């Protein structure tokens, strides 16, 4: 998962810095260095006036533009008269575009990824009508807010919906005053979402853990040389019970196997001919027996033409930023704790998982591209957003901030970013040791 994170970040950082480089060169500025990763330098090649290099520390990158006070804090050039090719010699509007170049490229990258994922794969989901045939199941966190196994969710914030995934949509969970309308035992009632729910989700390792769909299942195929094969399980079998515990849904079956990991269990199964038989099957230490599942809920698939994918993919991309804004709003209001809600590289790496899945990789990379654009636009010195603030001030007031002010601001910004990085890494490490 670390390799996937580094690959995704390297792509995004490389494109981000390329946005700055291209904009600078378009306006005739000299770009001295372009690096993916921070020093020490692993290798580099000089082409024209620019050295292109790869750094040993992969969580970042930079471009060095002549005549610009940046995170390198190299101010030696600022002591001489401005040269025509320097950043400081160009009109403020050109410098503003250069500073926005990386953010723009990240936004465009995120949009393109979401558009092509939607166009190539379509949208696969369970309809809420299909899910409500059997209802939902919840863990302790779901029970804490008032949901129960077997509930049928009818509405979200009073509105009907089609896609069952909307039940765990972060935009909904982050909305103030959100609630589910559910049917339980023939009655209809509302279940409120607490203001600090996102914090609780973070403590419980993600939004998808508190609620799931009850899914009937059967055996799809048997893995060769597996315990399932040795025990006599066959394709098409329906598992009725394990150790006399009735099994209707896959989450029930999975929970029993986890509990009985490393031991033998008795399974009552029903074959495709309708006959029942008892089997003795060994459960591995990982809680597996060695067969593939066929879920019996019928998924819905909505396909999009390329032209249809453009607006929908764009909305999906910008919804990532909407979630970020709502999350920051809750943090600033004190409704959630930053330490429990924010993740650094280690936390992000967990989202990729330990196995390669190209759809998951590009989905997360698209999301990270939008998050990177959002974070870089924050008005913090040393980030692009800080430069944007100073340049906007120059355009509006007609006079630039002094070089000494810009240099001091960069130093303050670098200290803030280093503190944030230490907090993020430390917070991730702390979470690793939490039960």
C-alpha cells in the first residue's frame, strides 16, 4: 500500500509542479529546477535552462523560478537588479497565473480521472429498493445513533433516493441536522446523525463500517486445494447454518468464521438439487475456507456516454472538495477533534489497501488530486494559496509586499507546514497503537 501511495503522490506532485513550470515558461520566466521529491537528489538531467531531477524524499516536489522568494529561501538573486526573465519582473497577473498553475492542473487531473472512470466503468450500485428487500445491519456505532439490524432506510434528510450508497455519502454525514427515515417493525421513524459522527467514524476506521447491507449469498466457485474443497463444499451450495447458528446473510457467515478461525466447524448446506447435507470444514487463521461468493442482491448499472460522463464526473470530482470544506467547518466549530479526523501519509496509505486494484488506485488518486488542489489553495505562506493572497493584494492595491515581508512570511509558513507534517505523522503513528 505504501508503494501505491508513493506512486499516486508522485504522479500528482509531478503534474502539480509541471503546471507551475509550463505557466512560467509561457510567460518567459526562467525555471532553474524541477524536482519530484525533495533533496537529496537521486539523479537529474539538465535540458536547456532547467534541471529536471528526482529527490530521495518522495512526499513532495518543487520548481525553482528565477527571481522568486519561495520555500528554498534563496534570496541571493533579490539583491541584484531584476532581470527580464525573472518572476519578480513580470506583471502581477502573470505571476498569479503561475502560482495557480499547479492547482489548476490538479483540478483538471482529478476531473479527467473521474470522467474516465465513469465513462469506462459506468456506475454500479444497489438500488435502495433492492437493499430494502432484506434491510441493513449495523455495528455498535450504528446502534449508538439509533439504527438496528433489519431497518429499512426510506429517506435521507426527508428526500427519496435511488442509490443505496447515498446512505454513507460523506456529504450527507457531514451535513448539520442530517437524519435517516427508517421503517422498523412496520413503523416509520427518524434517526438523527450526531454532530460529532464523523469523529466517531474516524475512531472506528471509516464510514463504511457502521452500516452494511444484508446480502443473501451462495457458493460461486471452490478454490483448488482449499479446505472448502476438502470438506465437500460445491459450487451452487447455500450455507444454512454453521455450528447450528443459522446463517441468512454473508456478514453473519463471515463473523462466525472469524470467531472460529483456526478450528473445524460443522456446516449445514443445501445443494442445487435442494438436498441438505452436513460438512466438517477447517477454518484458516485468517477466517477463510476457500471459496468465492455469489451475492444474491441484484446490482444496478448505469452507463454513461462520454459526453454524459463529463458533467457527472466533474460534479463527482468537486464533491471531494465539498466534503473537505464541510469537514473543516466541523473542526473549526469544535464538533470534531482534529487528531481523530485528520490523517497523514500512513493513514492515507491504508485506503489503498495491500493489493493492487487499478480502479481503486485511480479513484483514490483522483480524490487526492482534488484534495491536493484544495490544500494548496489554503492561504498559508509557503503554499500556493499564500502566494495567491499576496499577489491578489498587489493587484488590488497597486503595490507589492516588501521582499523582507515575503521572506519572513515564507519562514513562518515553512514552520507551520513542518509542524503540520510532524502532527500528521505523529497522529498516524499514535493511531496505529490504538485498540
